[in-house]
């Protein structure tokens, strides 16, 4: 079995680490390049106009929101009082 010097072993270890890190950097850069290309294609097809819909029966909307809040809080619906609703 050959006898390697301490300096040789240290340099081989550090060299291996740097080669591995350089490979990781190259792989991440390559993946980033491909992700940016596919993102531009998807973004070009994405914009769709959503029509604004007026709600005819606001009482039904308030009742549905009250029921959902009461269910989430675990309270009776009579314990919930909604004073106003604003679209965010």
C-alpha cells in the first residue's frame, strides 16, 4: 500500500469538494435556465379577463358568509353579527 503524504491527502480532499461544488453550481444554473424558459411560455398564455359579477341577493351572500364564519369558529350562527362586507 503506497504511503501518501498529508499534504497530498489534504489537497485531494479540498479539490474533490471544490469540484463537487462547481458541479452543483452548474446544475442549478442549468435548471434555472430551463425554468425561466418554461415560465415565459406559461406567463404568455395566462392572462384571462375575469368579468365582474354583481350579486343580486346580498342577503343570501351575508347569510352564507355568516354560516361559514360560524362553522369555522364553532359558534352558533346567532352569535355572529356582520356589520359590513367589503370586497378586498
